């Protein structure tokens, strides 16, 4: 199940399995061949692959059926990439995740006012 999900996610990203594996720290193409023959990646590699694609390890292993949303929205993809690659953006998201619309509007207004003072 891992291999099928992995290849599907690679295809959705328009990347070859060996390329993604290399980006996730796998140095041997033989390792990827092993995956295609039924082997599963080690825990650390699974974590890097799940982070790379933004899916759970359970999903990669076929233990979870919920597929990640397919998305062609360039702006949303940009936001997701920011969350994936910038820890400070992830921290902001987690900090304000439960905030109401009004609370977020107040925070944005305060931020904008603070930036205007510096102009």
C-alpha cells in the first residue's frame, strides 16, 4: 500500500519517486526499488515523506483512507508551502488556529497600524 500511495502523491506533484526520495534524504535508488517491491521506509524517512507531501504517516501506510485534498489553487498552494517550509508561519497558524474572525481582524488591524508607524 505504501508504494501505491507514494507513487500517486509523486504523480500529483509531477515528480519522479526517485527525485522525491532524494529530496527526503534517501541516497540510494536501490532503496526506492525496494519500496516498489513491498519494503517500507524506515520511520525517519516516512516522517520526512509525510512532511514533504503534507499527509499523515498512517495515510502513507494505508492505515487511513482519507486522501489528501487535491488542489489546483495556486494561492492556497503558496500558503501551504509557507506553512511547510517556514516554522514561524506554522507557529502563527497554531497560535491563532482557534481565534474567531473578529479576533483575527483585530490582530490584522493592529499589525497594519504598527507597520504604518514605521513608514
